[in-house]
């Protein structure tokens, strides 16, 4: 029997976070130990409510704790134009079947990691505020963090600003802590996630599966694509799900190992992820950076996961 | 078709030298003058090399001396790439030519006025001279049609991970130039790292037999060695690509973009921050060259060198 | 022998007083006025400079217009609340007759210094943009300039335009950095000393009573400046003596107690425009290996000569000196 990878899901659902969590729950390779929310796509209250609703929809049986509204440094920024007023606009979702734990997200992460007999992998699909705070407050737990798989950054380009991708831009100081921590890091940045496009015909394939989760996922994709279409995209880039795909089917991804630094200052470059392509810094690589993906295999992965929920309810 | 009146602002520099060889033969360009700047090596060397190259090519155009260092920063050099004399140790022919009596920035303004708005600048070194000219002459932006630079990069760096050398050497000057109001065509590393010539192709140039063709192959050999240590076989023709782009951009792919220079980030100083499609939607102030048809480029270089 | 000076200026109410005092002095030869943006737009500053040379028959003094913007950034606002929209207290004076020198201010400075080696003192009393430009355009002027005596900055006193920055430096911190780092002698007459030299309403009344065209102009334009001092500092009719202190220093440096130390200018962040007077030489010695500006959160770690900073003055004597200058014809 292959042992499952114990994971903590840390995100700011968010349509693509929710789809990532859907992918994680359906996989027999992962065991979800805890879920935590971070402020980003929307305010912490909204992302936390969304997280609990998504956990209920997917049947994730694990504790949940809330993060904080502010990044480590600076003012919060949100993406209501992408994810809507609730942060997860679109299909109706069930009322949450669980309350948040009476501890902060960071404390829940620390407790979970401490208590686990195996090192834990953190899947971070939002700004890195919780992960950064965890590494600062509990440095002794680093040996028990197997891996951090993030959706964030962009080595070639940004999206929210020309140089920075949204998750890193919201909390560059936290990202800096993560990238300097020495913990093994897989980075699903815009370089790969903009290739992880799901097209309208793929939405139909998922919707046709008919189970409750599949229908909701298809509607999330509808909403998410609507925003992206106005920017000229031909499909929905399901960024966050790539961070999960990297754990369950790494063979569909191409990666390069780089030394990556985070810019926290500057007029235009705050939040930039800067990779040393040519090795000028002589620093050892700290990031397993995903640069390409087999799009069709990725869509198959999502469809298979959505189908799993139909079998589950049988 | 009337050739474009241009001034070549440069810091020879090995690939600047190749750019000279090609610029002289390009029928689309009418190079009115050379302006020198400190960059790859110090101003004394770059000016001396510019004069020497003109002597070597029997090319009768004036040289105007420019800035000896960046506007604010301490001078940085690339002597490990271009050699301590900026010409890989080669001795260019002695010349009685001298620099002209006025400074580079005054010359740029003078020619811009004379050309009544059709003057273009090709700048393949740090942008200090152009920035000084814009600071001194508020009317200058209206008199320059466009600026083609070898410098910057949308997605990478060579001086540091984020910054290309010419921009890194004087980021404040570069930002002044990008904000001056003249369209800037950025031939940066995104394109020039694809403008590779292989050792075989270099030998084919030398086989043309002229002293210029042989010089072309020989002067770049130290850089070929330098590049091989980075895992690259051959030499990236940065400045020559920019000059060819200025003459005829049909073998290149360039896209409109909003471009500003980061002058303050501790890791990203000197980065040309390029907005092609971000949500921030910066106003477009120039173009960034992202691709080149390498084979066609090499063919063009060969054709131009055959004229010697 | 009279000291040869170029006054680089953004008139400006206290600039006006300084310029008139200099023009009155037999011991100062004003070789030219060069104008810069600052208290208001450079075009207004140039008009005011022309008015000042014409006021009492000094039309032979050339006026050259300089930079309308700081070197690197765009100017965001002028100090209209302090000096009035047109720089002379919103008094709408008649237009001057004279014409500007055709050269850019920086070129005028270069030409004049090169023609009078080791003799010319640069007396900047506005943002340092022209001075930095002149040096960058022609670095050879540095050893040929006798000294640079500027009004600007603050070693240890609070700022005036922000909590930490003085206005002239704040308006172009990059230019200030160039000036303080260049290899020439700089005297920084800053807020440490200028805010202690107070012209009371009684002093000003006595000044105006002399009745010459200079003090008559000052009487007309001063109220705007007095109102600003009332509003910001609660000084009832009194004003600080910024720019004129430079003229006093030129004529009688012995009235000032000075210390020498390197000065660094912060070019970014919350403290932008602050002049760091590094009394114990911390900055360069701790940053020997680094290069370039922007390395330490906006402070260059580049070794530089020490600046002479007046920290105290015999205020009564300075006021007396200025009084005598302005009231004689």
C-alpha cells in the first residue's frame, strides 16, 4: 500500500483554489490533514466562508482555521473583479458544516505539522502570509515540512503588475521568507499556469459527468472564464490546480531548478520573482520552477477528479 | 527609398565594432555621426576605439565625445567580456582623427534640429548621453523620430538576474529616455540572445577574405570562449541585431509595450519593466523585440560583409 | 577684492532678499543669476530674476534660465502657499523688460567657471538641479569652482517641507546627492542655522523705513511669507532668514560656527530629501564593498569630501549685516 502524502491546503478560495482543493480531495495520493484560509482574492471573512463551504461540498473531513486580513507588511489588496463579491461568485454552495477552530491558521498549521508522524507538504494557493508567518514563528518545525507547493509568481512576466503576479504581490515579505527558508519549494508560476488553460468544451465534458461537484466545478469554470475572456484569453487558466497536479502527476509538467529571489522594494518591481537563469549569483537553486504542462493531460486530471465525486456518492 | 539619418551612440566594445562594420554597409541607414559613452570600458577607450574603427573602415564621419560616467551612479564596466581596452586586446590602426569640439548631447541636438524631425538614434551603450541631451534640451523629443536601443529585456538579465548591462549601468538615464516621449524600440536580451552566430558561421565570414571579414571573426573569439563557459556555443550579436533592426525590422517580431526602468529595487535595479499584457495596462511608450529569424539574420550579416 | 558669485535661484521671496542684498554689496560681484524651478515654475522664476536685476539698475547682470523639472522625477507641486503663485507673494508686478541669456543655466555656469578658473563661487539658493547638471555636463568645473555655498538641507534640525527634509533638497534629492558627492568644497547653510536667525516685525518695519526700491519691493512681497510663518510656526509676523544667510556667510564667515562632515542625501522612501550629516563617518566605513545609489534604502555609500555645515551663528550680527546691506543704496 503506497502511503499518502499528508498535506495542508492553504488558500484564498477563489475559483481556482476551489478547483485545486477539488483535485486534492479526489486524489488517492494525498491525505488532507487541515485547511487554512488567507486573505487575497477576497477579504479573510469571505475566503474563510468560501473555504468552509467548499470543504462541505467536497466532503473534506479536516479541521479548518482562519488566517488574518493583513499581509505581513502593508495594506491588503483584493481581486473582486476576478472572483466576484463573495470571492467565489457563481453556483450556490452549501452552508458550511463546520466551524473554524478557535486558533489562528498558523497555530493550526503548527499543531498539525507537529502532530504528524510524517513530514507534511503545504499546498499554498494564495498569498504566502500564513506560510511565511509559520516559518518565522516555528523555525524548529522546518525539518517536518517536506515540501511547499505554491501557486505564485512569474519568472518571465507578472499579471497584476507588469513585474509581479498577484499572490506574491499581496505579501512579498512573506514570499521572501518562504523562498529563503531552505524548505524544498515547487513553484507553479504564471510561466506554467497560463498554459494550464481549460477550454469551454472541457467545461462541458465536466458538466456532463452530472454529479453535484462536477456541475459546480463547471459553473466555477464558467464564471472564471468570463473574466478572462474579456482580457482575450481563449480558456480559463486554472492556476492553483497546477500546484496540486505537481504533487499527484508530476510527469505532466516540465520543470527547471533555479535560484529565485523575491523583490520587496522598488518603484515597479515589488512582488517580482527573479530567477538566476545564467547562474550569475553562484547560489544553489532553491526552487523547482514549473515551466510547461501537458494541457490535455491536465484537463484529464481535472475531469477524472470531478468524476470521482460521482462514484463517491454511489 | 531615402536612407534614414541616424546617429550611432555607442561604447565600443566588441559587438559595437561589429555593429560599425554592418552599419557602414547598410543601404537603409545614413550614419551622420558617432557619439561615444562610457560603458563596456571607460570613455577614453570607447572614444579611442570609435576613432580607430572609423580609420580601419576608411569611414569619414565625425565622432563626438559623451559622458564619462552615469548620471548618478558609480561607473561599472564589462572589461571581463570586452577586454581591458574594450577591443579584446586588438590594436586598431592609429589615426589622426580627433573628436569634434562639441559634446555628444549638444551634437545630438544640433543634428536633430538640422534633420527637422527625421533623425533617429541607435543607442547600443548605456543611455547617459541621450538622457543628458533630453535634460538639457526640452525641445529635443519633438525632433527625434524614434530611438532603437540595444538594452534591457522583458524577462531576463545578464548583468544581474533581472537587469541587462546597458540599463544596469545607468538606470536613471534609461528611465529618462523611456519617459522622454520618443518611441523607444527595445532590442533586448529576449531577442538578442537568439541572435546567435556559431563558430562555423564566423569562420564562413572570415573566409570572405577581406581584412574586415577576418577582423569580424577574430575580434569576437574571446567572447566565444566566455560564452562557452555559460554553455552557449557561439556569440550573441547584441549590438549588430539592434543596428539591423533599425535598418529593416522585417526579420524581427516586436510588440508594443509600456516600459519603465526600475531604479530602486534592491534585486531588480536596472530592470526594464515591460508591460505587454498585465492588468495594470501601462500606456505604451515603445516596442519590445521578442524574436528574430536567426537564419535570415545570419544571411543578412553575410551579405553585408560580402561588400567589403 | 569683490567675490565673484553666480546665484542659482528660484525667486522666491527670501531669494529676492538674498539677491538684492548681494547686488547692494560692494564686496560681491554677481556674475549672473541662473534660475531653476522650485518655489514656482522656472518661467516665473526667470521673470522674477529679471525684475530683481532691473529694480535698481543692474540690467548688466545676465539671467539664464535652467531646469524646469528635477533630474529624475516629475515635479508634483510648487510651494505656492509659501511664495505665492508667481513666486513673489501674489503681487502681480509689471513684466520685466530684459531678455534672458540664450544659454541654458548649466551652460552659463560652465562657461563662466571655465573663463574664471578658481574664482567663481556658486551660491545656489534653490533646488540643486542646475548645479548637478553643470557638473555632469562638464566634470572639469569641479576643481575650478572656488566653492559652493548653498542654502539647503538640515544636519540636525527637523525638516520644513516634510518632517525630515528641507524644501530645496526635497525638490531634487538626486541632484543634491550629485552636488554633495562631487569633488569640490561645499558649505551647507541649512535649517540648523537659518531657523535661528529670525527677522522680527519690528526689524522688518525699520528695514522698510529706509525707503529704497529694494526694501519697498520687500515690503510689498513679504506679507505672503509672513502669513506662511504664522500658519506653520505661529510666528506673529516674524520670518526665518534662509537664502539671505548665504550672503551673510559669504561676506562674514566668521559669524558662523561650523563643523565638517560628509553629507548623504536620501533619494527614496519616507525620508526622501533628508540630508544625513554623518558626524562619525559611519556610512562609508560600513559600506566599503558596496557600490551605487539605492543600495541602502536610498542612501549612496560613496566616499565623499566633508561638507562645511554652519550649526550656530551670531544671529544679531548677521541680522545687522543684512540690515546695513539692504538699507543702503
